[in-house]
């Protein structure tokens, strides 16, 4: 690689950075790419899932070598009904993503913290400064300046069961369980006849997560389903932000001057907290405009994130209604009503791509929340002023 080649520095080696690295490496083999990760290895220890319609055909093709599990349908369960959704569901794993990145000509520096960033340089914990053409901050969840959040909290255990567990498709919500700490449901991913991820999830007002309590709840759920857990192979936990409202300029000031990606850029689905589709889209956008200098890349990523923010205001409204109307124990009724809607509307919802008609359908009909409380949630700025006044 010649020394005048463009050099992209990625701070943090998580999902967003790795997808950018792969897409830029593919489209611009002459670019030098460095990833600096504070942990012992890049990509962490996750299973990242997505819905079939979340990605374009080209993105599906790109990501297909990383897919470790896929299912042709999904299921939801509520006290009053069970429904199978026709859309496929896919999972990639950290191991697969890491292997893919390691096989490319990408420089990896692990066990190295980024302590300071400029538009085109990164200061490292070992005292060195990496100089490049441009830097992207992909260090995961940022401070929530200017944002009003709820939380999606979960503890998941990938277990083996003595007898076949009998789950054939992902159960993305089993809300037949007792309600606690807001909206509670169990998420199930069957990897094979005896291996299952069981995740206890809560949509809550607070961010505290009691691991031992959720782990015991998973044991109880297994007993109720007559599964004998033989081993827990892996555990994952998450406290994902659910966006109710915010001021984008405060979260990411115009003059900040450093490019961002992933959760750092608020590029996640406001209601589910999933970020894989948004990370893929940003990676594509950067690859097709690369090379840029640090200042241009900062403006480019900020504009991209601002456009996503503007497009997803309706989801923040739905979240305000979910979190702030009615009593927390009844939140499941909002979801119970939602999953009675058409397959195409549900697919558009996950893909953050609702049509005007979809939006109208979501807020008309029998109100999912008390009508007058719902009305007071409509204006985001009004809601913010009331929040900050408290
Ligand atoms: C357990 C769990 C399961 C999830 N499942 C899904 C899912 O199924 N589908 C989906 O779309 N989303 C899922 N998400 C949500 C979201 O997609 C992930 O959190 C995703 O990893 C976010 O990507 P990111 O690149 O922004 O941050 P991360 O992947 O968290 O990457 C940030 C990286 O930066 C590193 N870092 C932090 N500080 C520094 C520093 N100072 N210097 C150097 N490195 C640093 C971290 O160690 C980390 O490796 C899940 C989240 C969690 C926690």
C-alpha cells in the first residue's frame, strides 16, 4: 500500500466499524484501514439478528457469508392469540464477523483504548497518535445529551435442553408471561433441536438490570415449557436505548467535527434498539463517497444520521405512547394490537420504512392507549419542554 493512499481510522471495533471497514475495503482496496479496539478482540460476543426486509438485495448478498442461522418465519404470542409472521429472520455472530474482517487487509489494534479523537487522528492509550485522512468514532453508546430515553433491557442464555425443545421458528415476543418492570416478554431463537437462546426482555422506564432475577425467570420459563436445561453455553445482556424524544443538535452539535457511526450516531431503530440495518446502510453510503477528509466525513455522517432522525420521528411518538400512556403493566396491549396488523405493515415497521398509510393505520382504530393521554404526546418539542421542566 503506498504511503499517499487514503487512511481511514475507526475508533472502536464493533458492528458499525467492522461493516464500514469491510465495505470500504471491498470498494477501495487501495485504502489503508485501521481499527482500534479497547477489548481483547474486535466484534465482542453477540448474535445480531435482522428481519428479511431490513436489508436490500445487494446488502443481503454482501452479508450472506456471515449468516450463521436463518429461519423462514417468526412467531409472536400474546394472551389472546399466537401468530406466525411470514418474513424470514437471520442472525450473524461476532465470530463470523471477526473472521471476515481478519481475512481482509485491515490493521487491527486490540487492547488499545482510544483516549482522544480529532477529525483525522486518534490518540491511543499506549501514548501513540495515529494520523490518517479521516477518523470515525464507532465506540458504541454515547452520552444521551438531549435525548429522552426508555430502555429495552434483557438477559439471554443460550442453553442446551435434554429433550428437543420443539421451537421451530424464532419467537420474537412471547408476551404470555407475567408482566413486570414495564412490558415483559420472552424472546426465543432456536439454533438446533436442542439449543435455544432464551431471553427475558423488559421495556422499562429505568436502566437497572438484575441479572440473577432474570436468570431465575429464564429457569422458571424453561420449567413451564417442560425443558430441562443441561448447559448454559453463553450469556448476553443488553440495556438498549429506546428513543422517546430528543434534540438532535444537542446530541450531536453541528460543530463537533468528528464523524460517527453506529449507536454513537443514534443510528438504531428507535423502538427495537436494533442497529444492524442502519450500520449496513451507513457503511454502504461511506463506501460509495470515500475518500473524504475528516471534516467532510464528519459532515457526511452527521447529515446521514440527521436524515434518519428526521425520518423516524413517528417511531419516537409511538414510543412516547408506549412508555408514557396508561399503566406500565398494560403496555403489552399496545403490542398485542400492533401484531394484529398486516404482514407488510409489520415488515415496514421493522425496516423503519413506514408509508403514510401505515402511519395512519397505526394511530387509527380502537385507541391502543387512553385517547387524551395519547394526544398530549404528539408534539415532540412540547413533550421535551414538559420533560425538562420536571
Ligand atoms: C446483547 C446485545 C444483543 C443485541 N442484539 C441485536 C440484534 O440482534 N440485532 C441488532 O440489529 N442489534 C442488536 N443489538 C443492538 C446493537 O446493534 C448492538 O449494540 C451493536 O453492537 C451496536 O453497534 P456499534 O458498532 O454502535 O457498537 P458496538 O458493537 O458496541 O461497538 C463499540 C466498540 O467500541 C469499543 N470501544 C468502546 N470504547 C472504546 C475506546 N475508548 N477505545 C477503543 N474502543 C472502544 C467497544 O469495546 C466495542 O467493541 C444488540 C445489543 C446487545 C448489547
